[in-house]
C-alpha cells in the first residue's frame, strides 16, 4: 500500500518538475515576438520575405485589376471577384515556383475615408484570420503594410498602433506545454506604405507603442493560460515582482495571511483558509507619475488561481476552466506593465488579491460570518461566491491606503454574466454615468465591448442576511446574480468614483474573434490603457 503511495507521489513530483518555475517566469513566448518597423521603403512582396499582408482599399483593387498592372495571379483573384477589397474581406494564396514559394494575404479596408470603430474591428479580425492562415503555411518572414492609400478617416498613427497590437495578439499561442516542437515564431516587418509622406518617426513610435500594448495583453493571456498546478498565488506574486515591477521600476508590495489577518481582511482570509497547499498573496504595484495634482486610479483584479467552489463544491462541468478565475488580476498586472512603459501623467495602483478557492479541512463554511476590513459583516451562504469576499477587502484596502479618485474592479465574478451577455460584451456596473460612458467608449475604441447593468437600491433586499450586514449570495427570487454581486461590492467603497466590470464571459473561450484565439483574451487590458490615457488628457 505505502509502496503504491510512494510511486504515485514520485510520479506527481516528476510531473511537477517537467516545466521549471524559471522557465514559466521567462514567458510569455510572445515577449520574444520578432517584429520590426521598416523606415526604408521596402517594396511589399520583396524576396526577403516569404509572406506578405497587404491592407488594400476598394479603389486600389479596381486599379490593380487593369491589364499589366499586377501579377497574373492577383489579376485573376481581382477579376474573378474572389477579393474586392471590401472591409474585413480576406484572401490568402500561395504564389511562385516550388523553390521560391511565397504566400500573399490580402486584408480589405473598403473605403479608407469611411473607416469607423466597427470597420476597425473588422480589419482586426481579418488580420487575425490571415495570420492564422500564414501559421498553417509556416512562413518565416512576413512583410505587412497598407498599399495604395496614405489617408484614412482615422489618423495613420492610431491605425498603425492598433494594427501593431492586433498583429502581436494574433501571433500569441499558448504552446509551451506541447512537446511536438512545432513553435511558430515568424519575423514580421511592418512597412508604412511607399508613398507615405507624413512623419515616419512618429509613425514608428506609434507602432512600437502598439507592439508594447500587444505584448502586455499577451502577458495577461499567458498568465491566465498557465495551468493551476503551476500558477498559484505565490507564483503570480513572483512573476509580478520579477517580470513587471523589477523590469519596469514599479513599487511592489506583497503580504500573506498573517498581515491580512492584522488588517482585518476577513473575506480574503476566509477564502484563503481553504487552501493550505497554496497560500494566498496580496499584491500591490504602484506607478507614480511625479506630477503634483495628478489623478490617482486604482485597478483591483480578482485573482482566484483556481475556483473549485470551496466546500460548496462546483459540479465537474462548471469546475472546468476555473484556472481562468484570476483573469481580473492578470489584466491588472498587464495594465501596470504597459503603464510603466507609457509613463502617463496619472498615478496608477494595481491591487491583486490572490487566493486558491479549495475545500480543505480549514476551509470556511456555509453559515460562517466574517468581518471585513471596514468592519462590515458578511454571512457566507455559498463558498463559491468567493470572488466578492476577496474583492470586498481589496476595495477597502484601496481606499484606506491609496485614497484614489477612481477605483475600477475587474473580475470573472458571476456565471450569470456569461448567461446574460455571452462572450462578446463585459458588464459594467456603476452609479457614475460619466465613468460608465468613459469605460464603455474606451472599450469600444479598443474592440473590447461592454454593456451597462444597473446598480439600484431595489436590489439591496436581495443580499439581506438575518445574522450579518449582508449575505454573499443573492436570494433566488430576486434573480439578477450579476447585479446582486455588484450590489454586494458597493458596500465596500465610500469615497471614490467606482465601477465594477464583470468579465466572466469575455475573459476566455471567446468564439469567432480570430485575433484572440480560443484561450484567454486579455480583456480588458486595452480598455484600461486607453482609459488611463484619457485621464491624462483631462
Ligand atoms: N468564478 C465564478 C464565476 C464564473 C462562473 C466565472 C462561470 C466564469 C464562468 C464565481 O466565483 C462563482 O462561482 N459565482 C457564483 C456565485 C453564486 C454561487 C452566488 C455564480 O455566479 O454562480
Ligand atoms: Zn466561485
Ligand atoms: Zn470565482
């Protein structure tokens, strides 16, 4: 019997040792993306690259279809109307001889002077699907750029920044646990089109910023995709310290259970007590811009590295993918990574409560009553509603130690959010209409759509408790589980402009959006970055 146990233990020991912590800390693979901006007028389709991505407006297709104005294959594609340059349209085909094969990819941009937000998202998706085709062809050097146009209805800088982010996001794949050796890491050269007369250095700056944002998004995706036997609170904290704080010179603070108890974080400690194997960490990263009157924004992210439900154990289907329950924290960390490099004139603090929700003998129970950092009491009616328990203390912590002007928390908080809004919209809850508008319009600009849900006093009755100030789950007859979770959190913010974003549906497993693939999406890193910039502007 004991021999069997030893064999099993050894097996597990070996399994854990397969990928070392050091190698996880070096990731994500996309930090190695080989992507450059070419100031020289390299002609797209030049021999140095074995693939090209051409962003082509409709008018250009007409010109290129004329006799002698293009290669025979291109003319055949245009004349047979396989590609008309409509916005979001794609076409990918191999050309050349057996010894010099090359793949051409077309992305239609329609009428360049009529591109709106929706059109930009169509271009992003078209780019993503061309990249996945080029992945199948296993090309090694891609030259990409617009042809036949140097003016768009949006600024060239913002378009190039966005395309760079989308390129980097499209190249991401979580393949570090695949042992078949098929890793695709092509070189990408972005060529601002030949006739571009604007300031190419400004354009390069925009491009590099776009790449950096893409890499930050991929960092959030990478952390979320790492399996929970590797990524626990301690590893997340180590990654935050080494790969984000140290590399970018941000202030880093971390504490565990002992300090959390001293601070009176009853919610954090209650959830943390269920995992003796992987104890929790409370991580803070701070960016200070150095300006006297600058605004301060606090971002708070739910970091449950695995949500088993605790004693209120989830059924097996619902437990699948619960490694993604730290996507809120990952997006906050990745935003801090970008903020440190963008250096906006706003102070930003990222707050990440990290725990594993497990049913250990020391775990909290249904019926337990806990006291949060602000003195309020919560009756735990369901240990699977753990996210709001840790966020409650994190919100108190944000106000007590940072006095921010604005607090935004982000969490994979409720299954109900996935049911009501599906995979394409995150839910925003706030009573502050101005903040709501700001968040939603940043989201729309970035391709991370959001939709408002109400916070309203009528819902207070849904989280009433007989024994404590509030209960951590809503009374069933009130339904609206996403809203009642937001109502619960409202008890822990007093002074700041506050909004809550539920990303349960948008954080991973989003179908049909080519450039975010099937795993983690990195939502809402792009929105946060855009929003922080908008505070810099006033
Ligand atoms: N992490 C889950 C929410 C979730 C579910 C995210 C499905 C993504 C997909 C959260 O901790 C949870 O279990 N919430 C419960 C709360 C309920 C017990 C009051 C829920 O929404 O069902
Ligand atoms: Zn849960
Ligand atoms: Zn959860």
